C-alpha cells in the first residue's frame, strides 16, 4: 500500500488519524515513541485521554489496512520507505545529487517535484524547505542544459509560492535574461527588492545585486576553472553540502579526520557553485602561504614578472585582484591559521572553502563544517558506485560488512572498492575475510597511492611524545569510548585536547572520548611496537581499578542463589557516584563489558573476574542483562582456564548457572551448578559448595524434582547456618516454597517465617519481601484471602522501596490473584497489565508466561471464556519449552474449567485428566482438589 503525505494524506482517513499516519510515515520503519506522537498531534496541552485517543486512532488506521504496529516504546509504520512519497522524493533528490549527467539530474529532480500535491499536514515548514532546495537544484540543472525558455512559467509559479526565496528570483532573472527578456529580468529584481524591504526590511543580497548589474551591463567575464575533477561517485553529505550550497559566500572551514572526505566535499561543492561564482574557481594544495599566493595570482592571469617577492605584497595584490569579483577558492590541507590569513579575499562576494584535519581557532567569521564518517547506507552506496550494482546486490550482507569493517570511513571504503574493482574474480566475501583480522586490517586498506595507515602516520608523527603516548594508551585499551571516570586515572585532559585537535579523538557528550575503529587499530599497532608489555598491561589494570572504584559502590544485595564470593583487590570505592545509577549503567554497559573482555585477553584473570562479578550485583542481575552477563563471564572463564585458578572457575560457573536459571534455561543451569559443586568439594570450600547446592535446589524445585530440591537446599542450609545469613535465608525460602507446593502448610509457614526473620537480620529488603510474598501465597492457597492480601501488599510496598521492578511484577501478580478471588476485577486487571509489561520489558520469559496465565484466569472470572481459551492454549508450548511441569498442569486445570464453562465436556475431561496425572506425579497439593473441579466449574445453567 502506498502512503502519500506530500499534500492531502492518502489513503484518506479522518483528520487526527491522518496526522498520526503522516508522522509515522515521515519516520517509516522507525519506532515513534508514544509521548512524541502525543506532543506532535496535540501540542503542549494534550487532552487527559490523549493516550487512549491515540490507541483509538491507531486502530482506525489498522482497519484501513495500514501496517501500523505496536512496539515496546511506541508505534511504527512497518512498510518499505519507498512506499511513502516523502521517502521516494528524498531518494530521488539524493540520486540526483550524486548524478554527474546534467540531463539525468534534471529528469530525476523533475520526477521528485511531481510527487508534491500540496501542503503536508505535518512538518510543513521543514518539508517545504526540502522542496524548495530540490526546486532550486532542478532549475540549476535546467539552466545548465540551456532550457531557459521553458523554465520561465514554472519559475514564475515557484516565485509566487516562495516570494522571499532570493535564489529562485535570481534564477528567474537568469532565465529571462538568457531568453533575451532583459527588461523583464530587471523588473523581477525591482519586485524582489520591494518584497524584501516591505517584508523583512532588508536589501537584496550581494549575489542578486551582482546578477542585476550583469543583466544591466549585458556582459559577463570569462571563467577560470582550476578545480580538480569532481568525483563522479560522490556519495552522501547531503546536510553538509546543503549548508555550503545555501550559503552566501564567506569562509567555511571543513574539518575532520584523515580519510573522511574533506577535499572531496570541498571540490564537489565548488563545482556545484561554479555558476554562482563565475569569475573563477580555484584550488590550492597548501604547502606554504607564499607558494599558495603565487599559484593563486597566476590563476588570476597575473604575469610572473608582476608577482612580488614578499608574502605581504603578494597578499595585497591577491586581494586587489579579486576585489569586486565572485570567486570560489578551495584551500586544501590547511595545518595552521597562519597559512590561511594571507589567502583570504577581501571581497564579500568570494567564497573560501578550507579543508583541515585540525580543529584550529583564531580565524574570525569562519563557519565550520565538521565531517564524520558516512552512514552505513551511504558507505554501501559508495561501494556500489565504485563496483557496480551487480556485485554488491549479489552479496548485500557482505557489502554491509565490508563497510562496517572500514568503519564507514570514505577513504577506506574507496580503497576496498578499488581493490575489488581491480579483482573482478574476487567475491566481496573474500575481502570480508581478509578485513576481519584486526591485526592485518590496515595492511588490507592499501590501493596504489591510497592508504589509511599513511594518513594516520603523518598526523601521529607531528605530535609531541606525551601526546603520542596518550594515543597509544587509547589504542591498547581497546574500548569503544573512554568516559571521564576512566581517563582521569590514565591521562591528562590537556593531552586529550591535543588529540582532539589533531582529529585522532572525538569528544562526545561531556568529557567523554571516542576513537574511530581504524584509528584505534593504528594506535594499538604503535603501542605494541613502541611500549613494553608491562607498561601496556598496566594501562588495562588501572582502567579496571577505575571501573571498580565506581561500580563497586553501586552494588546491591540480591536474593540470588549465588552471593558475592570474590575477594577484594584492595579497590577503594569512589566517593563520586553517578546520581542516576540506571542511566549510568545503561550508558556504560557495553564499555564495562568490553573492559572485562580486554582484561581477560591479557590473562588478568582475577581482575576480569572481580569486575564481572561486581557488574552482576550492580546491574546485570538487577536488570536481566543476560547477554552482557554471559559475555563477561565467558571471557573471564577462558582467562581462568589459561591461568589455572580452580576456585575462580568454580565461582564463575556458579554465576553462569545463576544466569541460566534467571533465563529459564533450567537444564543448562543445573549443569553449571553441578560442575561448580564438584570443584568446590574438591577444594574443601564448604561455603562455595553451599552456594552451588542452593542453586541446584532452586533448579530442581522449578523442574518439579522436589526430593532432590529438598536434599540440596537442606545441605546448603546446613553448611551456611550462622555463617552466611542471606544464603541460609535463601535456602529456607526455597524449602518453604516447596512445602507450600506439597501441601505442608504448617511446615511452609514455619520455614518461611524463619527465612523472613533471617533476611531481616541480614538487612536484605528484597529477601524479606520475597519471604512475605511466600507466606501470603500459603494463605492464598488455604483460601485465607485477607491474610494473604495483608502479607502480599506488604511485600509489594517493600519491593517498591528497593527499586527492583522485576520482583515488583511478581508481587503485583500475587496481589492481583488475591483481588481476583475476592471479585475485584478492575484493580486486578490493572496489576496484571503492569506486571505483564514489566516482565516483557526485561525479557523475563517465565514472568511473562505467568502473567499471561493470570490474565487467562482473569478472563475466565470475567466471563470471557473464549478469550481465556485463546490465552491459556497459547501458553501450553511455553511451559514445555521452559520445562515447567507444575505450571503446565495448572494451566491445563484452568483450560478444563474454560471448556466446562463453554459446555465442552470432552475438552474439559481431557484437560483435567492430563492435569491430574501431572499433579499426582509431582505430588503437589492439587492432587486433593481433582474431584472438586467438575462441580466447581460446571456451566451456570447446570449448577442451578
């Protein structure tokens, strides 16, 4: 389905849904947050029911057949961008910008402009600017093709739509003058002047006034073009190029690291601007100011004998020569402001484009254009233009990977493209394999006179030794970014600023630094060649200690089966803690994970292990960050194997067991815990054995293997009693929960109350809440709903004070079931939805399944039997996947009740028989309830 928003929205829908569709179409394929949609549609004062109204409007769009999907953060129009006219327009404009053939460029821009049917309902001003830029570019191409006569009417219409667009009016004057209508051209100027003075209180710009004088005089000077050839495959840089093309002369400083495409942008822009600077287009590769002035003067037809000897006199002659003229000058490869000053024209009608690797200050009135690497799509497009469509389209994933391995650096992409173009028999995948080895990647990025390493080497050798050492430290550290809590322990800020000025380092955010991947590889090469092993490893040690000094102060007590077991490395906790812990860890997670891996690569096993464990108790275990948990511990475990520390291996195995337990991979968790227990027993480490037994006990409990679970948890309690309060309490909690499942209510009460007391003595607020919830579940199972609600509500309130959102989901679910059994459906529904959303947010598979089952129970209680059947039936494969027979049995029991309510006697009997068999095999309390089910859930008509 095509969506059109460049005018009235199509498909046609009511006004509000049309606005929403237009916003989603602008961001096609990307999730638009709910709050942003509300702000854009309703403004600063949305109605109280804006969120609900949004859902209603979204539903109307779906009914209209539009592929609008809900995601965790908002909504997305799940369609190909080309199916939206705005994205088709932008694609055509981008294609035209890269097109060297003027006829094709004009045709493509014409196609783009034909997509506009009126004023868009959203972002009208922003989109109108894009249309205006496309219109001006189209007119430029048409004028260059000599089609001035056919342009006049269309240009007149554009001027009517954009009365303040000076460039459009100048283009209309040019077309009229070339068509021999000089009087009409001068009339356009006079009308323009009146509009600008009346509306804005300003005179026409210098460019328009110069054009007026040219028309008046009926002459133009001959052109001098000394620019290098424009790259036919120039790609990207739309925003930067737009700034240069929309500018009105002056001095522009294009800055960026080696290989980022500064010269290519400057030359491309100068070629595009040639018509606006008809008195000359000049290019100088700077070596010295004096030599540059000599070249510029010769380009302006100054004879050799008239060029003065001194730089000052040459500068004066240069300024005089270009005075009153419109000239574009490209000064390439500037290294200092002193090089530039003598070369700047005095005439306001000239444009100077400077390219430099350095961030230099002290030049007045300069406008800066910083360049970064290409986007992923732009890098692949550049590769495609070098190689041709066929080779890239044959291996699109490999082309993407080549671009990524090149760090999206234009020079690197160009080199790889040149190498592949010269080897027609090479598949793209072959170069991927060669680039994948970090050790040899820079060796691969060489083609004829192009080389990434050569450019970096020139910049590096120009630095002072202390700055070069900082460069090597960054490279060997091997982190994607280095924030202040790390670099303050490693480097001096003044030195870092010098690396930033040399464009070897980028500043992101506040006092945070990033090094491009290829630059990092070069810096690492130099560190390994110029620094000793001890010096290099010390860098990583200091970084780990710096990370620990911050993260260790952010750990919390968790009711994990695996308490913290690492010995301290003598790290002093930093007094400066992040004010927003969650935001800090969300930002630093990938960096801290990589730091563990870097320490492990260097066989700094103890340091890798300690940081990995701290991260579990500060972040991974709190927010279910399983991937990072597994990465850090796997890397640390490999280092431990190489160094032979058996105790550290056991500790890491316990933690990996806990990770798999939380991920509901029960059989894998059991394997990790079993091996850890064996290692601890062989070491004579009883505390470690107890920790592993606690883990085994909880796994066996969930698998329904209750005798094994009671034996393991009993052994853990025996070993931990009076030695580790939290570990003992956790063993007691597990035992109490099993007694509840087996119907031993008095035993469950006694054990869980003791666990609650010991948790309280250990000052474990989470554990105390967990035990209180467990006691409430016993009361609920006995039908003592008021007592159950008292305990579970207390548990829920305690959890709210800890910030543990996941445990809060479980206490909310437990409370919802009490309310459900009391008949309070609305508050129960609110708690269930809150818990379901929370479990989904953190990827808790069991939690999500449990909440969905509770939702099915709610639908059953609310009389929505068909809805309950769908929800509960969908859960059956989930319990099988998670290896949780007790929950399969309970869901089968509920399905039997649904079938009974629907009058499906056979379905009810089949579900109940399977449930009864499972409960009997497991030996749980539900065995005694089987005979009550038919009478309890008979259809209302039969029970009267």
